[in-house]
C-alpha cells in the first residue's frame, strides 16, 4: 500500500491534526519488545509504552496465543443475563491486586467508559442508601478523565471541553496541584497539601450532602505528570470520610505497576472507594477497562433491588468480552511471572535520575516524576503547543516515540526496559531538546 494523503483520507483520526498527519504520515507497522518500526523501515524506541498501555513490551506471544485460542473456542458471549468463565476469572485476578475491601469488578472497554461507569455507580449507590440528592461531583483543573460526556465534564483541560457545551451540570473543579515552588521536585512535592482544602470549600459552599463523589487521578497523567503533594491524598480521604463522599481514583495510567506497586493507591497508602482502570489491563493488546468498587458499594446497590431483578441498569455489549478477558489474564500472568511491578520499582531511581539530568537544558522549564513515569515542560514558542507538536514529530524521525500534551512530554517506558534503553531514550531527548 502507498501511504499518501489520498489513501489515508477516509480515517478521521482521534486527537490528531488530520491534515498535517496525512500530508506527512508517521505510521507504526510493527512492534516488538520496547521498539516500533515505521513504514519507512526506521526503528523507534517506545518511550511512552504506546499510550501508557504496553507495560510488558509489544507483541507478547503469550497474549497473542491466548487470544487466538479464545477466538477458536468462544468468540463472543452476550454479557446481559449470561456469562463466560473468563470474565469471572479475570475479575478475581484483578480483585487480588486491589487494596483490601475492593473486591468487585465491572468490565468496560476503555478508560473513558470506566469513568462514566463509576459516575453511574456512585449515583446508584447513593440512591440505594436513600441519599439520591447527592448529584454533584468534584474533580480538578487540568484533570483528564477520558472523552465521554461524563469524563469530559469532569475533565479540566480546556481544549478537551471548549467545543462541547452539552456537558453534565453540577461539576465543581478544585485547583490543580502544580506550584512554582515545586519546580523540578522529584517524587512527591513538599508543598501543596493545603490544596486539598478546596474539597472542604466545596462542601461548605454546596453542602457535603449534595456531593456524590470526588474524582482524582493519583498522578495527573495526560496533563503532564502532576505528582500529589505529601499529605494531599490523605486529606482528601479524610474530608470524604467526614461528609459521606465517595473517593474515586482514576488509575487508567497509574494502574498495573506504573508507580512501582500494583496501583497508586498502594504506593501512596490511601485507599479510595472506587478505582477505574484500562490500558495496561491487557498490556494494550485489546481494548478493555474496568471499575473496581469496595464491598459496601456493591452490597448496597445489589441488596436494594428486589429479588431476581436487575440491580444496575448499565453495561456494554462488549463488557468482559471473551478475547479481552483472555488478553487480560495472559497479561496479568506475565506481570506476575516476570515480577514486572517490582522491576518497575527497581528501575525507577535510575530512570528518574536520567530524566532529571535534562534540567540543565535551557528549553526545559520543569520536570516531574514518580515511579516509572515522568513529565517535562518545554518553554513555549510562538504559540502554546507549537514547540511540543513539532518536537514529537522530530523525535519520531529520530527514533523515539514520546507522548506530548501541548508543550509537555510524558515519558513512561515499558517495565521490561533495561538501563541502556533509558539511556537511549534520554540521549535522543537531550539531542533534540538542545536544538531548541
């Protein structure tokens, strides 16, 4: 196939400058381990695990074999009023990775669907316990919670919201946690715990009994890796407990080892009521997400319904799809067998040291990082996002894939990376950043 603008025109690409891309396409045609290959034969090291998905590296034969076998045995089971063994097995595996008390899993097909599912579960829970007046939700500026209507409403990144006016009402946004005095802080910043008091102000302004849930990314990922200040998450948990508000951790990016433990909830020692996930659940091999809830939420919703009645009128045709479950089971087995969460924790200090070594470059205005994820800001050019967009293209043709949001690059290598791969990633970054 000839990859020209005419042959690519039919696909309306997501989060992409379509006209620019189709004039000069950057196509990945093969993946193996921590590398991609482009359509011109160039080899590209994957500095962002695809889109924070492929923690175990690309094209793992164990996952491919499991999916192939599943397709030959049972390609689809309707998930409403019937089931297949794989979804129950995967739910048990996911539950075993959760903090104590979070033992029930609802399957979706993406992080966006996980967020909207969590919104509906929160509403159903409060209604089941006789507090249906709790219809308000709290999120943060600079938050990213997917692109469905609920997640877009919770989101705090202006470009994701400004075109779409028909969003959910009754959303309150707290301030984000980036502070000037935390610039180049490694790990959890010392300053900013007091920003959690924004939730208390929302309680005092609207009444705590009107708030259903507070949605938080433990590490705000897509906006540029904003690591929570020390004491911040603990204070949010305290306020939620005092006022009967559910605390939801969006771990679509953080989940499955990115912070050095199974989930950021365990890394930071704060247990939410609900955890959303996706991406690395199947190592990115097939679309899948999930929502894990604590026992009280599940029991309250289920027990409030009449006997033999549907308890939650929600779900997707492809919830817990057999092939996605097969991919998830195979991925979790790889993570466990190869101790990849522990490997991420062991690699983290070297990774962060190497990334933070870029702070001597004039173009780099801030670096933030925790575990095996880091973000760096590039000085804005003639217009916001212009430099970052061009830099992402230049890096691609220099043999490095890094995800950018505006003028912020996000580095999150696969857990199977070696120190030499970290050196390669940082080396390419240094070379191109030095040219700015």
